C-alpha cells in the first residue's frame, strides 16, 4: 500500500496545487523566457513595494489557460486570452493585498483549525481523485484513513501551508464582514415588495403603431436635429498604428517535412493499410477524421480549388498521391459519382448536378517553431534598428514592408490586424512615436509604431449620421406616441370612459395578468419606470398620467391591489434574511477591498506589450 500511496503523491499534489493556484503562484516561481523588455526586467507588478516577478504571473495565467483549454478542442481566441490575462491579474492582486492585510493584522491559524478544515471541508479537487473514490464517488472514510495515515504525512505536510494561507485569508474576510447585520423590518420590506401584486387595465400606445411604415424624415430635418443637439454627439478616442508584420506562413522546409509525413501515409495505403483507419489516426481534419476521412457527397465548387480538381478528375476506387492545397497535403480515396440535386443550407434543391463521394487524409502544414524563430529574429533585427534610427528608416534598411492601419476605436477592428486587443491596448496606452515589443496573434507576428492619437471630441454631422438617423426616428415615433397618449389622457379627464377614450383615438384597453414588481408584463416587459408607476396607484379606479417606456407610452388604471400572503412570510423569512445578509457582506467586503486598492501603490506592467507568446 505504501508504494501505491507514494505513486499517488505527485498527481495528488498537482491537483491540490491547481485548486490553490492563487496561493501557489505567490510562493513559487517558474523560469519563463520572454521577448519583451518588461520580461527582461522580470517585474510584472509592484504592489505596496512588494515585487511580483513575471514568472509568478505567468504560472497563474498559464494555469487558467490550461483549465480553459480543457473545455474546448479549438485554440483559444485572443479575446479569451485577454480575459484570462485580466482574471489572472485580478487574482494575483487580490491575493497579495489580502496576504499583506493578514500580515498587518497578525492573523494566525492553529494546527487544530488546519486539521478541522481538511476533515470537514475536503477540497473538491481532492474529492475527485480516484484514490479517494469508491465506485466513482468520493469515499469519506477512505479520505479520513489517508488523513490519519502516518505514511501520508509528507503529502499532508505539503498541503498544510497552502491550507493555512487559505484559512488566514478567510479569517481576514470574516473580520471585514462581521459588522453586517439585517433587521426584521428590512426582511419584511423585501418580502412585501417582492410579494405584493396588482391588476390593472392599460392603454398602451406602442412604437409599432407609428413605425410601420416609419415616418418620412427629410435631410433638412436631420441637419436641424443635429444642430439642436450637437453637444450630444461625440466621437470616441481614436488611434492609428504603422506596423511591420510577418505572416506565420509555413516555409518551404515546413512543406517538405509534412510532404514526407504524407508520403509515409500514402506508402502505407499502397501496401494494403486500411484507408479509414489511417484517416482516424493521422488525418488533421477533425470534421472527417472521426468518420474515417469520409466527406460524403459534394458538388463542384464545394471544396478548395485544388481539391475540386482532383476529386472530379479521378475514377471510382482511385487513391491520389499527396497533393497540396492551402491547408496542407491531401490524399483522396474516390468512392464514385452520382447525379442528384444538391440542397444548400437554407435553400431548395438545385437541378441535378454531378456529385462526388470521397474520403481524404489531411496532413496540415503550418509554420514550424524554426520558421517562427526566424520570423522573430527578423523582427528583433528590425526593432533594434527602429529604436536606434527610426521606424521608417529601419524598414527601408531591412527591406520590411510598412502597413498603415488608419484611425480605429479602442477594442474595435484594426485594419490589417482585425480585432486585436493587445495591439489596441498598446496603441491607446502609449504616446505617438512609441514602438512596441514583438507582438503576435494567430496569423502573424508584428511590431507597432503609434502613428496617431485623436482625443474624444465633438462628432461632425457625417461622423454621427448613422446615429442621428436612428435618434431622430426614435424621437419622432416617441413624440407621436406621447402626443396620442396625452390626448387620450385629456379625454379621460373630461369624464369620458377609459375604454371609449382609447377607442376614440385608435387604441384599445388591455388587461394583463396580475403582476409583481419583478414580473415580466406582456406589453412593456420589465420596464422599471412603467412598473413603478403602476405600483404607485393606491385606490381602485385611479389612473396614471402617460408613462414613457422604452417602446412606447402607457396609461394605467388600477383594478385591484393584492396584499402579500403573510403565512408565506414565515416560510421565506430565513431565506430572505440570508439573501440580504450575503448581499450586505458582499457590498461591505467589496467597498473595503476597493478602498484597499485605492490606497495602495500599484505598478502594473502586465497590460503593456503582452503578446500571446509572452504569456504562454
């Protein structure tokens, strides 16, 4: 048994370390080589004088990336990596600030508290270990046996400081939130507000009445509308970059290497190996590999040009030699032809066309690490020259092509690069003339020069035209709705019956089901202004003035006010009390922690010059 436990120590430790990742990264470092100047300085952040090395941040970030990658077979997009980068920073900042507070308040955790925590709150990731499970379920007795086993002492000793730190932070949080309390009056008020119901009649003058068809608006009216509201139209800050960009295209050597792999597969097929089995094992087309490479029936034009040319020139039973397309090397096995209509997505079947049935094996060709290293070397040479002699002269001297992005908004599409958050951050967080480190996205590596920065300011009529078109249409339709509702309300005030007043001006009275303050009400949804005005009615027959909501104007008449069922209060009282208490504790801790951040001296280098390769 000792040998089995000893073999389990490493995987158990790994999983526990993931569980306590926020603490581990603060205690351990991992040597990571980077390409930016910030990496070379090895300081990712300084929090109240405490330096945080890049190795520490990278370990936490990579843990998050690995955990996220396990949920998908696809490569994580740049925006998700950016999100994980921010999440890693927030975890790191939170942990460091909390531990600094723990130290300043001399919070201690006893051995008894550590043991009680492990005994009564075994971490979820430990519970999932097969060693502590019986028939796929966590076996508490087996876990307790391991906790008491002297042969496991080295393992529990490695877990103990992590648990102790975690308990210290929990005690710090409890100290902060201990003043939160809830009164009985607060509980009753929440219950009454949530449980009270009303039933109303309503005249709902909706946008649909006047927007189908929409009112005609002249260019002169749009110009006048803009002039009257000029201060309401602004254009956000914009930036432009000049870049030297090298695409991550495979080099001739990469094509030769993958061709060799494709020929080995082809030779195996020619010597009798099963095509479908080889496709399942070696094909890098995930959509067809699981089906033994089967692509089913397809017409001309469905595949890339090179594939089409081979597929419709082969005979049934033929197997092609490896041929090249933009994706890599293909080997096709042809199963035959047929004439049949091809039903395209969302459409009807065409006239009968020739279709081919093929299976294929794809050996993808992408830029190898050697090719990427050469791209980085070229950019490092260029960047060094750019820092000494200027961006444009360096491009001329090193024969690099310059590309211009034009002005773009923050976190929006950048010409040439597309939506690239790190590039956008660099452009908006640095002055004109600043040169980036080497950055990269899925398709390229590049160096940026901040070419222009335009501050937020008044928008011209042309810049704001699309928004003006929408705003004036909304304004006109809303005005027509409000005018109609005001006329109906005035008619009611003269003594005309509620229903007859509505009918006189082309509307009708609706009676939605009774509703609460948090209900969705047919006709105006959950609009807080409309629902609040409806609940302001106190006497049966009382009528509101016209109430504007996001899709029209409504007039309410109270039919019935239904008080809450007090017998339900006894059932829900504890649940409501706990909900309020948790919310107050969250607000109390959130306010305390925000003030802690505001009062701290924090230097954050993480958002600067961070490329995908720097962080992974």
